[in-house]
C-alpha cells in the first residue's frame, strides 16, 4: 500500500531563493533612471529563471506599468494568477496562436503584411479590437519590418477597423557596449521611420527602443517606455555596466552537502577522471548537476562554491545530478551543510557574471539555465 504523500511536501535537493524585495528595488531604480519613461518588466523564459508570476507582481507593485513575454503560452500563467497589466508579446505570433493571444488580451507585435491581414481577420471574427505594436528592424537583423517598408505596413494597420496601432518599436543590438556607435545609428534609423509616419499623418502613441543596457547608458533611447529584462533581476547587462545602477542580485541558488569522503593524493574524480588531486584532501558531493543548470564545464574550470562562508573549488566534470567540491584536507564540512552556488553566504558573493566569465558566455544564459527540478522559493523579507 502506497503512503499518502498529499499532506507532506517532498523536500527539494536544490533550491533557488528569489528575493522579490530586490526585484522591487531594481524596478524602482530603473524607474528613477529612465523617468519620465515607463518601465516594462520583461518576464519571458519564466522570469529569466526566477519565476514569472511572482516577479511580475513584485515589479508591478514597484511601479512597472507593462510586462513583456516572448511567446503566447508564457502569458497564460500571468493571467491565471490574476495579473491584468498590459502584456507585450515581443515576437510575432503564429497564426494558430492568434485566438489565444486575443483571449489573453495581449498587445501583439507584428512585422509582416500577412500577419496584419491574418490578425485583422481574427479580430474581426471575434469582434475584439487588437492592439498592434509595429516592430522595425534597425540593424539587429533578427525580426522586424525593414525601415523602408514600415510606412506601408503602418498604413495597412491603421486601415483595418479592428486593429489599433499602439506603438512603433525596435531593439538595440550593442547597447551593452557603450562606445559602439551602432546604437546611435539604430536610433537614427528609428527616428527616420517615425518622421515618415508623422509626415503621412500616422500618430504613434508610444515609442520604445531601450532594453536594460540602453536604459542604463543611452538616454536618447528611453522615449516613452524602457523594456528591462536582466536588470530587473539585479544583474548588469554586461560586466562593463556593473556600476551604472544600484542593482541587487535577486537569485540565490543553493543545495546541501549529501556526502563527504577523504581522497588520497593522485586519485582522480568524476567522469573521464579529468581532475587529479595533488594532495590528500576531503571531497564534498552536492546533489545538483547540469540537469539543474550547473554547466558541466564549471568543474573543470574550478568555479567556486560557498560552504561555511568560504570558497571551495568544484573538481572534475559536473554530472547530471551531482558535483564534487574540494573542501581541503582539514575540512570540517559535514553532510547537511548548506552550499551556495549563486548568491551570498557570509561575506562572500558568487554572481552569474562570475560563472559567465569562466564559461565565456553571458549572465542571461546562466540564470535562464536553472532547471525545473530546482524549487523556486520566495522568502518573506
């Protein structure tokens, strides 16, 4: 007979404490810097791994007026949690997603004539006025209408009874590199589109171009709204921008020691036996691995973990569910001790940028990689 587990929660082997107070602080800081522009909190990818709905609520309570997601299904949990703020869909949806997008009352990005026609037909059939945000490709070369075609597409939108042009926007490609002149070039192309629409008598109710980096370092990009993602979570868009705002890291990724053993000098560890110990030492095993977002190479790069307020290096490759840490020959580390992989313990702090630097990637990838097995917790202040 199976035991009834309904009344007792099963403990997690690893957890991510998300400081919603830090999220609120960061949004308030972004509001201060970007004023009078409004703040749109980007909560795609489950809030960059932090949990979309809790982050969205904290951001809105701190003064954000918009939310943004990348895909239609990402908006459904926000509405299910009773969030009725405007939600901008950052990418043009598929035609088969339009009914859901309209039911969820999303502000819909478009950049092709075929989508304008298809969306107009769907809105007409449902008798729902759709709010349309025209995205212009000013140089990112990902998605968006060409600047020279933007006027015709805007005219097509305004000609449709069931469509309302809500904004014209673009996205900055190198705003996290303040010295790169390409951001100014993008803004000039964007201004050219706005001028063409104005000359044609088309009103643009809202203009927005700034991501987190642009909002921090390019005042000319702020316009009416800044779309902030990574900065909402207290992480600078690049290490070079770390001093541009008072941001507080929101995530703390932790687990606990599950096993401790002594190893002799010359012994090797983990798959491939790619790390050899130079001295007798103590190794602690942690029940977290690459399935949880700890990149396999971090062990070979000796990324450090905090145990007892001290830094200790990972050793050997990180495995799917576990990793090993060299805690030193005189260690008193014991099973059950907390180990922090991201965040603070004592006076030490491990940041996503620290991982990113070792991995030659960006902090966005680090936090978005935190896996579904890792329980998200939201401690009270």
